[in-house]
């Protein structure tokens, strides 16, 4: 046994919580789970028209599909740090 040094190499793992809409497809009401922080949420229909906007959302929020017609929609979540997520979803 010599005086050779042993080097241990590791990888730092980070866990990132992603925005999540469930259930999807939506039938009545759904829940939107957001990562930590304050988020601005915009909902668009399939033509790109802005349907609704909610600012300063945190944690878990409810999404009611009652006033909306069946079809394909997009949720766009942005925060002050510049993070942005687009979540496609379907309303039955």
C-alpha cells in the first residue's frame, strides 16, 4: 500500500418542482401546483386569445372549467426571476 491519494467525485443533485395541473383533462375543477415563489398565470385558448390572468399566485390553486367550452387551452406561468412554463391542457 503506497501513499496514493484517493479522490472521491460526487454529483450534486438538485430537485426542481415543476408546475403541474391535475387532473388533465379537466372535467369541472382542477388543481394547479406551482414551485415556490410568486407566479403570474395567463390562460389562452387554442387560437392564442388571452382568456384570463391571475397575478401573485403561490402554491396550489384551483382552476374552474365551468365558464369555458370544451377544447384545448394553455396555461402560461411566469415569475419575477424570469422562469416561465407553459402547460397544455384539455377541457372535456
